[in-house]
């Protein structure tokens, strides 16, 4: 009689144990992914994380090599991570780094490169403040290679054309060329 109760009891215990391990395993992965995304949320909005057990895979398009390395290092600091496998890529390198902004026929057109989404938003905000209510056509692509003081260069160039009705600004690396009509004021 003991033998006939032993096997069904053992199978039940093993089955329930396996289910407990399976469900606990998924909650550990979920928690680890959540912790990873929180760790990256402030400085690495470009990053995404996938898991395989305790192995973290880093995906996304990084703005620079230091950003990739920093994201990997932050992920390695998390408890429970065995290894971080960097599968991220880099923005293309633009040399020269060129941005063109022009106002003509009641429309502002932005072409060329911008360093990242935050700078794109900042440039569009600056233009909207300079010429409120005007249509802005953004045809830029994000790329690496912008000069250190990129936003300051854009701000100074926009201030120089603030009083003109037609103008064009071309920024190539840290060189600025402004075109405006000679008798426009």
C-alpha cells in the first residue's frame, strides 16, 4: 500500500515543484528587466534590454561609443546579471556634420544632421520662438560628429537672423555661413 501511494505523491510533488520553478523564473526575469530599464531610463533612452535567463542583451542605436559602454557598465551593476551582451549599434558618423536651416516663402526648412532627438526638439523650439506660428519642415537625420558646442552655435546663428524675413543658415562642423538679403530688415 505504501508503494502505491508513493509514486503518485512523488509525481505530484515534482510537477508542482517544476511549476513553481517555472513561474518564479519568469517573475525573476521580469523583475530583472524592469530594474535594467529603470537603470537606463535617465541617460540611455535609446536603449532596450532583452533577457535570456540572467543574460542581458542590450539593443538600440547609441549616440556614441561611450554611451554604449556606459549602458553596459550600468547593466553589469545590477544584482543577478551574469553577463551583458551588447547588440546595440551606433548612429552613423557625419563628417562634415552639416545642418541647414532656412526661412523662405513662409516656411522654415531644416535639413542635414542633428546630434539626437533632444537636440532636434531644442532646435525646433528655438525656431518656434524666433518665428512663432510658422510651418517647420524637418528633414534631418540624427548622426554622430556634431561639434561640442552645437546648440550654442545654432542659438547664436538664429539670433543673427531674428529680424530678417528671408534667411539661410548653414552649419558645417563649427563653421557658420549666414545668407540674408542685403536690404532686408
